[in-house]
């Protein structure tokens, strides 16, 4: 026996190894998505043991395989999510009623044992990552399948073997049901010896088959029904009674009892323990809600006057119990989904039938019921916790950096605009996969959703009665699951529809399992790559074409042509998943860097913020999480986060502005050329902290709880993994227990992941999620996510949070017409005001990037901070051992260095943040002056131009003391560069009026920066200068000079000229000398009068709005109208569209 820390999916497999299954199959689906990843990782071990692992093309395929394995005399473990059980139900029903396979005698007992089938299903009560809020208990009952509901990690593992035993003794398929919090959680468990399986292949003799049991057709099916009801299923109760898996806690003689099952039982018990109510009431844990075992339950129920049934979702257990109570003529009141105190009284809502049950919901409902029944409520310790009055921006899930689906959806959005001009509305039918996220902003390119593989059929139903053209999005896994039948169906009915098959070589949504396209099985065996192209051609589609979605121009033309043509058309968009492709690239790079080698060239993309207009069209057309924001004198601007961007260049292909730049660094290495003091992996005799809550204190009943939260991919699960491993030994103590749960949801798609971990006295119960106000420690490498989790923090707890946040897509898509978007400095201030000394804020991601070349090590630094703050109960040796056991070998040293760096940062009196947000104050004048001087030609009046800059900046600073001087310098610099301040008097006259017209500081600043923008147009001349200013050179130097031996900047530009009524535009990557020449071609504005004429009209209109219209509006309307004026930005058509959206035609 050994003690291990395992996740829910690992426990299923470990339980299977201890039980003795020959076949592990099913289909990937959250919350059991990791099941096949773990099996793939163990492929060599499984092969040596003679165990077969197969990912079925669908759950139905896997279910049918189980029946076949049973006929061959082997045990099968099936795993799938709740929706997969729907898909598998037909094959499960047939296989369960059939009774193939020859029973064998147990050599120890002489008992007859049949080949067994165990079906593990993951339900998702909170609908965290599932499209249908299914309750699999009802389907299990419909299929005549009993099911166990484990409540602890130990039970989950052990009951896999129990489930197999039940199936073997009864020859009935046995279910095991767990929910998301159990599957994505885990804990400290005892593991036992594995049961070896028979590795020899058998040769079957068909003459010995009992076809009446094997072939489910009439009259065999009627006989099978009779046998199931009269013989096989009744054995279930006998076996369950013999096993006696139920448990009873608390006051066993009480007339009031609680009953529950599964993971929610632990939360019920935790609540009753903390209120010291188990002295007053009994608590019954039921192992199997269907079928109920009368002989086990009746002795308990006969003692009761009141029974309180606590279960998630609908009242399945309550219904089963009521039926049992009525059948035996018992007289007791049952409370569950409704609370009713007496005859004829109104029903009150009990435990909700939707969603899951949290500690807080249970607390509210149990207290309500106890008040209703005048029952003892126990010792009440009301947890205090902090909350926010305001709402935070949502962290919407979106497609990963480098995702090929983004390229398809961007084109669909573009195509929709084109078709709209022809009064054609395109309808997009969805399916199940990563691309299901396409219904979200910024694409909204999915208008319905059916079951997996049925998007095309759903589209058929719509298109039979509409004239809209339609497209269907379908993934490669979905195609082989059941989607190809859709295409056949469309061909058969003469459907006008375009299928877009998104071939990314992976079942990506559930964690990158293999598909028939991958060319490799889950067992690691090479298999033929099944090509969708000839398959689809064979189905008879009119047009079938394979494209590279990155070729935007070609793809767009083909897609438009197909959508507007008749018949069934199929486009196969063929490009590997960005996560797997770039993951391999990064792995190769890490190997080079670890040897001190460099990359010959490394490409980065950046946005020149001076050129950027903040139109956010790149965000609207890609939704890429690599796009972020920064600020200058004109407000927010789009930027690129180098730690997220994978340089796939798709944002540059939208070509609506000239602000994107390619930077190529020669001889690249993330840290080799940085002049940094090396980080020593040793502790350097750092002082050991005083531990706030020791293991000894925890063993006396004072639980230790920690909540870790952040964006998916930021290292949250790394923190959980390290703390979990440290909890395995706990200095050899056996009086403590540990439980954790990583609530991932759509974290892999840039959503939030939250981990809950607790160490507690053995024998106590802990729910999966930390109750509000009970966490001793809150850790977050993201300011936004950490701030939203403070309600978990106890009044004596500590929050260690990074200074910055990854900007969510919802902020970038917000035009701020209602309210200003959230800014980091404001959130930091609010957080400090709320938590005071309980808060520690540090710029860990920035420090990690500077020192290690990657921001992900901020998670290990957080652990170092927490340890040095005395908030982690484990010893330094325990943690060091945990780092070594839970991390890949190549990552141990860097993470341990980061851990110690975190310790040092906590100990330092002052941390040098080196935060450079740009040039501030009067120092900026020198940069802008240098920029102006470089722009002057020999014959220009140097003194006059420089005097204008100095006097105008001084006047503005006097009138607008609240506006950062660097911003004012930027305004005047731009006026000078554009036309040498030709309209300076008019500008200053208006600026002076703005000072008086707008008494509110924020409105005054907005009006001024919008006013400035009406005195210049970012035409090709002005932009030529902005592309190569001294300030931009300084930014490039700071970002790239220490990353390699040199770097080259390529400007991605597409200038346009209106010449004699003709539009001329072309792609060009201008050299510095070209920009220098173009920046002086102001004369073009005179020779090309139609050039940017619309922009001039828009500028005139906005000036009038700012000075003459908006100041006379009601106070609540002023900000909105000013924001509309400010939002009219972008280049050419983008600006025209924004203007028309707010004010009508130009």
C-alpha cells in the first residue's frame, strides 16, 4: 500500500488497475477529458500489462465495443461525459439486455462471475463546460443500470473495483457517477496492489454462442426483458446489501435525519460538523441511489419522523425514497426540492433543482428549513468576507493564440458584411467543439447548436423553409464522430449549404486527444491518416476543396463563391491546432536555450501605438488574446502582449491600419544577453518564517484552506500541483487529510481557472469548494481574477496578488459608452482600500519576464512569497521535494529559483519595479523636441517651430494642470509634425473654451484629446514620421536590444492614394529613407484634393459637437456624446463606419 495524491481522472484509472479491466474505452469529454490523456501517458505501461486502450470514434462505438469485449470474456471500463451517455444509450441498452460472455467460477468462493462492464459518467451540475445540464441518474435508470455515487477521492478509486464486482456477480452493466468537482478535484488516497489481466488472446467457437442472449431481436428481446426484470436486476439489491456500502453518522437515534449521496454529501457533513449539529441529527450517506436497498434503509427510516433529502439537480433520490416509504407504509415527512410545514400550507422552494449546491446555498436552505420546523440550528459562526458593489468585466473564453478557427471566423464575419450589402443574411449552424465558442464576441458566428455531429442536420431543418444561405462549422473529430452523416443527409435531400470542416489534427476542446486524422492511436501506435477529402468527395458533394485558412485573400474569395452558389459545398480548412504546433516549437526552443544556444532569428509582432488609432478592428476581426492595451495622450491604444502572442501574424492580415510591425531579433535568447544578476537556486541562508498555521494546529481541527485563481495557462494548476504533492507526505503524519479541486471550465480558452485546496483533520469532511470567508490564503498571478476571489478570504487571511492583469476581451470590445472600462491602477487602489494589510501586491509577472524570459514563473514566485509570509504549513524540504516530484525535470531549476526569488522579494523593504510606462513629465519634452528637430528641413524656420512647441505646451499646461504634461507635449508635437501648427491659433482658441465649457476633470480631458485629433489626419505623410520617431526607437531598444545581437523592424503598410478619381493602394514594407522622404510630402495634400476629404468633414463636424453642441446637453448626456466623438477613429472606411454608426452619413 502507498499513499498518493491523485486527480479524479487518475483515480478512475488507478481504480481500474486495482480492479482488473482489459479494455479502457469511451470518448473524451469534460469533466472526464483527462482520462485519455493519462492513458496515453501510460501507454507503455498499459501495453506491458496486456491492457488495451481505445478512443471510440463516438461514445456509441465505445459502448458497442464493451459488449464485444464482454463476449470475448474481458472486463471493460467505459468513460464519458453526461452528453456522451445520451449518444451511447442505444448501444448500452442493447448490450445490457444482451448477456454475452461465458461466466467463470471464482477460484476462492466458487461463485459464478461474468465479464463485467463499468460505465463511468461525468455530470456537470453547474454547466461549467457542458452545453446540456443533464442529470445522468435518470438515464441510468432508464437503461436498467444501477450506479454508485462516491463522495470522496478514496471512494472514487475503491468503488471502481466495487462496481466491477457488482457487474460480474449480476451480469448487469454497472454505472459510477461523479460530477465536475470530483473529476477535476482529487486528494490523498491509499493505493493497493493492481490486479493483473489475462494477456492471452482467445479463439472463440461460434457454435457455443447462446444466440438468444447475444442477438437482441424479437423474440429474444422479450425474453431478455423478462430475464432482466425477474432474474438479473434483483441480484443487484442482494449484492449491494451484502457489500453494505452505505454509512451512518451523527446521532443515530435522532428522529430527524439528513440523507445525501455523491460529492454534495461531503458539503452537507461539513456544514453539520461546523455547526456541531451531528450531536442532534443523523446523517445517512447512500452509496447507490438506484436501486435503493430496502433492507439497508428501512431500519434507519423507521426511526425517523422527518427526513431531509439533499441532492443536486432534480429530485431523483427524493422520488426513489418517497416510493420506498409509500411502499412500506412508513409515516414520516420528507423535505427536499420543496419545503412544506403542514397540511394545505404553501410549498416553499427547497434545495434548488437547477445548477449545483454550494456551501452557501446549503447553509441558506438548511437554516430556512430549521426555522420552519423550529429545529436547533447549532453553533453559528457567520463567516465574514469582503464583496464588491460593482461588477467586473467578464473574462470571456476565446480562441487560443494561433488558433486556425479564428481565421475562418474572421472571414465569415467579413463575408457577412459583404453579403449584408446585397440584402443577404448568412445563417451559421454550429456543432460541438472549440468552434462552439464562435457564438461569443467578437464573432457571433453560430446561430444554433444541436447534438455533436448534428449541426448540418439542424441546418437542413432551417433551410427547408428559409431563403438564407447557410454554413455549417464542423471539426475533424466531430466529422468522424457522426458528422459525415450530415453531409450525406444534405446531399440526399438536395440541400444548398456550405460545410466548413475545421481540420486541426486534434480533439482540441477536451485536451488534444488523437483523432482518425492524427495518424497515431491513443496507445501510441502508428495508424493510417484518414483523409476527409476523398471521404467527402465519395459522399457526392458538388464542390470539395481544401484550403490553408492563413491564406486570407484566397480563402475569402473561395468562401464567398461557395456560399453564393447552389448545392452541397465542402471546404476543408486544414491547419494544425495552435496549442500543439506552438507547443512543439517552444519545447524545441527551450532545449536550445537550456544549452546556452541561440535561435538564428526570432520573430515578434508589435503595434506602434503612435500610429494606432485604437479603432480595435484587429480585436473585432480576430478576438486574439495576444492583443492587449496600453495608454498614451489619446487614451487607450491596442498593444500586443509578447508573452501571449505566438507571432502567427493573422492580426496583420486584416490590413485596416499601418500600425503593425514585424521585429526580427538575430541570435535570440530570452535571458543570455540581459545584464542581470544571476538567480541563485540556493536559499542563501534566508530566514525561516514563523508559520501562522502549523500541521499540529491543523490536526487539532483548525483547517488550512487556500484558493488559487488566474487565467488559464498562467501557472495556477502548477501551484495546485506543488501544494498537492507537498500534502502527500506532510512530515509522515497520518492524522491529516488533503483535498483539492481545480475548477478549469474553459480555462484553456483564456477563461479563469480556480483551485481550492484544504488540509484538515482526518475524519472530517470538506466540500470541494472553499466556503466564503474561510480561506487562509488567496494566491493569484492576475490582478483581475485575484480581486474577484477576495470573498473567499477570511478576516485573518492573506491575499498575495500580482500587480497587473491580462486584459480580457470584454474590455477591449467595450466602447465605454456607459462607463469607463476598468483600469489596473484604479483596481489596485480599491483593493488596497478594501483589504489593507491583508494584501500584498507585487509585479511578479514583469519580474519573471525580466529574469527568466517567461512570465509563467510568477506562479512559483507567488509560492515563495506565501512561504516567506508564513502562510504555508509545509517545511522548505517538503516543498523542495514537491517541486522535484511534480514538475518536469527541465522546469525544476527555474521554478525553484523563482520560488526563492519570491521569498527574497517578500523580505526586501523596497522592490525595484522598473515600471516604465513611457516618458513622463517634462522629460518627455526632450523626446518630442528631438522628434521635431529631426523632421525639420534646412530651409524651415527652426526657431519659429520650436517656439510654437514650447509656448503652446506651456499654455496648455497652465490651462489643463490635471492632464499629464507628457500628453500635452504629444498633442503639440503632433500638430507641429502634421502641418507645422498651421491652425495653431484656432486649436488654442478651442482649447481655451474647453477649459471653461467642461468643469468635470475627466470630461475636460476627453474633450481636449478629441479636439486635438480634429486638427490632423493620419495620412500617409503624417504616419511616415510616426513610424520612426526617437520615442519609438527608444521603445524598440528597451524591448529588443538585450534579446539578441541585433534586431530589424519591418513596417507592414498598405498606403492608399485617390488620384483623379481612381484609388491606388498597395502593400509595402517601407525602408527608413522612404519614410523620411514621405514624411516631407505635405504638398500631396494640395495636389490630391479628394485624398482624405471625408476625414476633414468628420473633423469639422466633431469640432462643432465639442464646442457648440455637447456643452449644452444635460450632464448625464455629455459624457456619452463626448465618448461617441472620441470613438470616431480608425483609418478610412473604419472611421467612416464609426461616424455613420453614431451620427449618420458623412
